[in-house]
C-alpha cells in the first residue's frame, strides 16, 4: 500500500473533495478557495467557486458542483457549465467516462444523487448505498467481492467489507483508524484500488493505493460485546412501596417517525413565519412567503436523524439549543446556523402528528442538555417542496 496526502484550508467552509484512479492514474482534489489540485498542477476554480462532490475520469477530466450558484461544472481544458445541480452528489462520471448528472428535482428526490458509476453503465443512487447497519457500512462503493465505505458509530473511520471476512478496518499512515472520515470515493482497475478519503478534523484528504489482496488482509473491526452478569445467588431485597409516586420527566411528544430521504422544503416557526438563515448563521422568523431564498435541504444520517442545511448557504448546518435552557423563553432564539460538523445539537428528527402535520425537532440523546437526559428543542413545521 502507498498513499498521497493533500492538505487544504478549511476557512472557506468547503472540504477537499477528491477522486483518484489506481496505477498512477489521474487524480484531483479540491483546494478550497484556490482551485483543484491534480497530478499535472493546479486547475483554477470553476466559475461556481470551489468544486464539491468532485469526480474524475480516466482521462483526467473533472466534474462536480460549484459551491456557489447550484450548477454542475465539467473541466477538460476549460470549465463548462453543464446543468443545474439538484442537491449534493449531483454529478458523477459513468463507466463510459462521460459526465452524468441528476436531471430533475423528482429524480433527485428518488435517488438522493448519484454515488458512482457502475461497471454496467448505470449509476448507483445514494439512497441505495447510504446505510447498511447489518454489515456496518455507510455511503459505500461495492463490487461483487468487496465494498469500501464509512464505518458506523461509535468508531466510524473507513472500512472494507468482504464476503469471506466481514468488516475490516482501513487505516494506513495518515488515514487514521477511527473518528469522522467522510466522502470516501473508491475506484478500481483490475485488482488495484485508489481510495480517496476526507478527514475534516485535520483538513486533510488522503488517497490510498492498495491491491485487493492487501485490502482483504486488513484487520477485522472488533465490535465490543456488552458484559454479562452472573445470576444472583439470593433474590434481591424488595423495597417497600413508596408513599407517593416518584417525579417523572416530561414525556417526549408521541409523534410517529417519518422515514426521510434527502429532500428540500421549509421550516415554519412561531406565527407561521419561515425560518431564514443568513450567510453568518443568524436565524430569524420574519417572513411568511415560501421562496427559494429560504429553501432548506434535509439529509438523513446513519442514526436516522437528519442534518438540515440552507440551500443558499449549504455549508451551514442548522441546530438549536434545548427548550428548557432558553432563559428568555423566546423560541426563535434557540435556532442558529453553524459551519462545524453536526453533533446532537444539529441533528433533527422528523415526525407526524395525527393531524398530518410533519414536525421537525432537534432531539438530544447523549450529550448536552441537562447532563445527557433526553430533550427536544421546540418543534417547527416542515413543508416539503412540491
């Protein structure tokens, strides 16, 4: 195995998206605010600014979506505007090395974008390669004998799955063994692989070159088993019944969970006013008209909760503080936009009341509000874009 590392400046809010081919083939990595680094030098940025969800074909041509303007861009010797970008993962190269992209909003709602081009010439939808908890795989690329993608919580990291050995840990040199690793792109020629991984914490993109045999020989992911307790020898003492019932926590509203795919819509808050987020992450509820300026994108995460991002400022992640810890009682003041990776304060749960209204709440499970007790921020109504 060997490796290439590319460091980038995270200050612009864009990651170092990349892709590469094995056997000294073409590679490309976004340098936010600078351009695209390739094996032949630096390509200037597209007219849509830094390129996100980048892909590269065997000829060294580059495709992806611009950070600004919601357009798909293609580069050969110059940049070409190809189409509107319907959400993340809007464009990939197919098996014939032609750039393909999501054609309509309804197609994006059905697919969640395209993960990669399959050898038979079709494209792999993101929704079909997003989460496989049974195998411990998330956002993966797969062939008949191997799959490569993200690991699950709590360890995450990059992983490999094979039918013979199950889940294996992919770690080599600068590619760390655990933690948040994202946007894993794997390409294959014969039994040779190039695996591109973003490490947001270290503002680093790694390209790891390996053979099938090397990947099959990686160490297994060890899943800890809960300790077992021996049965008690004597029955436990029985406490006398309490004289009065113990205090109980306020129940979480009994709404029914709504299975979510990546979709776009608006959040409606107090006074039937629309949540609006500025480029600086300031949230307000001042308008009553649904416009593209306030359009949001909800994207499911491996645990079923969603990130919600303003389409106009897609690098920001919307979150909220706990209801019980808002001293002013102003529900509007709970919400904000942040450019950091989401924690429990930026993960939304979607549920439906018997009336049919879909509510979105920030639900804390293991951190933050009141020493880890389960809380929900004040819910907002979700209106899906038709």
